[in-house]
């Protein structure tokens, strides 16, 4: 069963490398988006959203109350934006420096 992951990040190169890595050798489908507003038309297909903490509030505005797991991409889990997003409902934090295995888990 294919799982669809949406990745939102300000650096498209990071999103694309992460998407490519996640798809390599798995049945995951990773799609890079540049704007949280794009989720409005594709949200029903999402199984997971990976995003920067700064985008979390905008994502919740555009998911229309749907409860889709959201993982924050951050190398610093003690950052104020990360903590705010976790209190607001983000599910967890992944460090891209730990490799894609952490996201797949």
C-alpha cells in the first residue's frame, strides 16, 4: 500500500533530496510543495506532512480540520518555533541530519 508524504520546506533542494531519498527502495510517494495553500487541493491524499516549524500554523489553516500526522523538520528541537508547533498539535520532530531512516520509522 503506497503512502503519500507531502514535504513543505523553504529550500526546494532539501525537499527534493529528502523526497528522492524517501522514495528510494520504499513504496512511499513523496511530493514537494512550496506553499501550504497547495494542500487544500491535495490534502485528502496525504498520509503524512513533513514541514518546517514555521509552516505549521499555515498548514493547520489549510487542512480544513483533517487530522493528518505532521512531522517537523528541524535540526534544533529546542527552537522556540518547534516547541510552539508541538504545543499547537504537531506530532513529532525529525532531524534531517539523522538521515531518512528517522522519517521512515
